[in-house]
């Protein structure tokens, strides 16, 4: 499964009242929850006060990303996207050996303040 970092900006249609916007955002939240449960939505960041989100999505390819993942979201028609494909090394945990090779190793425990 490929990983895609996608910025989604929502456009509020002219004539949509606050109640309609709230209803649609609630539907979007349910849809995103289903995609997260299915493993397609890995992380989602929503800047405070903005109608946009930045998500890390999983799909086999861009076709699946648009048709079977993002395309299932209730607000998809009202979205503008910017989907750069993640290239290079897969995401790694800081404890992975390959991730730590380039850093000097210490025998003393790290101190957190």
C-alpha cells in the first residue's frame, strides 16, 4: 500500500447556512472514521480555524486514492486537493535500527525534562 500526503481544502457552497455546514462536517467525520478503521486514513491534521486538513492516506495507487478512498468522503465534491506521493524511505519508528544508525549511540539513558 502506498502512502499519500494530501491537503484537503473545503469550499462552503454559496447559500449554505451554519447548520448545513455543521451537518456536513459531522458526516465527514463519520466517513473519515470509517476510512481510519479500514486503515486508509493514517493521520489527520486540521489547522485551527481553517476549513482544510492535511492527511496521510494509504491506497494501492492514485486511482484507488481518488475513487475508493477520498471519493467516498461526503464532502469530496466540495474539496480541492494537493496530493504529492510520498517518496523514499517508508515511515520508521525512532527505535528502528536503520533509523538509528546515522546517530551516535550513547550508553547512558536519555534524560527528559
